[in-house]
C-alpha cells in the first residue's frame, strides 16, 4: 500500500504536467489558427495590399506562434528556453543536413513574396507546370489546372524555374493563322478577318487589329491576324474569332484548304 502511494506521488506531478501541456498545446493550436486567420482576413480586406501577402503573412505568424507554444509546452516539463536553444544549437548541423530541402523551400518562399513574380489568382507556368495560383505559403505554391486538378510546387523548385505569368499584364495579344485557297482573294479575306475583329467589342482598337499574308504554304495562303484584348478575355476572343471568320469565309465563298490524298492504282 505504501509502495502504491509512493508510486502515485511520483507519477502524479508528471500526469498533471502532461495534462497542462496537452491543454496548452490544444489551446495554442486553436489560438494560432484563429490569429493567423484574422491576419489573413484583415490583409485581404485592405485594397492596397495583395492577397498573396495576406496568405504568406498568416503562414509565417502561424508557424512562429506554434514555435512559442512548443517552448511553453517544454517549459511545463521543466525544460527552459535557454536549454532548448542550446540543444537546438548543438543539433543545427544535423537538422540543416536533414532538412536542407525544406530550408531551401523556406528561403525561396521569402524570395517569392519579396519579388512577387506571381500572385494569387494569376495563371502561370512554373517550369512546365501550368495553373491558376491558389495559395503561396512558407514552403509550397498551390496551383489549380483549368480542369480543377490541384498541383503542389515546392517553393525551391518554383524559384529555380522559369516562370511565365500569363496574367501579369492587363492586356494580351491574340495571334491566329487562317489559311485560304490560292484561287481566293487575299485582300477580301483580310477585309473579312478585320471586320470580324472590329465587330467584337472585346477586341481593343488601340493597338488596332493587324492582318497580313505571312506564308505561302504547300496548299494554302496563310494570313496571320493579331488582335489585342483584356487578358481575361483572351480565350473567348480567340474562340469567337475562329468561329466568326469560318462562318464569314463560308458566306463569302472563300475556301479553307485541307489536306487531300490521291489514290493511284497501277493497272496490271
């Protein structure tokens, strides 16, 4: 009986410390989530600030507060912050070697938020991977493809790759090539293409639409059209002009050549 009481006296303080540590950990986890979320919402509601900055700042604050919570939990068990710093200092080399990829992603995350080659909501190509930027945090960039597939790109890989930002500028140029038969009038075809471009309100008139004969192919005369529009209208303008020019060519009797095959039979 006395032995049981003695054991209880030994384990009771440990159990109490464990309960306190668990409570601090749970409350700290909830509090860090709430604080980081409040920071994100506050920044995103400020028109002068980029939403990308809000997500990144929230991520930094969350991880920093979790580090404070961890120190507090260790303090409950009697491990002082100074001792923890000494332990981390001794393990710095091992941690650095084990987590060099993660640390590289962390450093790249700060570079991405500093130079901002892309922002949330923009359509980009990162080293051959394309999608709309959904999130940028300390370690990764999240993209969504046009068919809504999630792609996670480590920040280190993103920063070290060629980044093509299709949404950076407010306007884009739509380049299209139309082939007509050698027997048709190139001037008439040019007038049809220009009329279709000018009839679309989404096509900008400055710079004005441009159409030229650019190639004499094996079976067609190729006309290149270049029109400018708002970046958000790029695909709709391209689709509308493709259909409009095809229907106008048909109505005006201008044919669009297509490959023909000739079958030759040898008489025996």
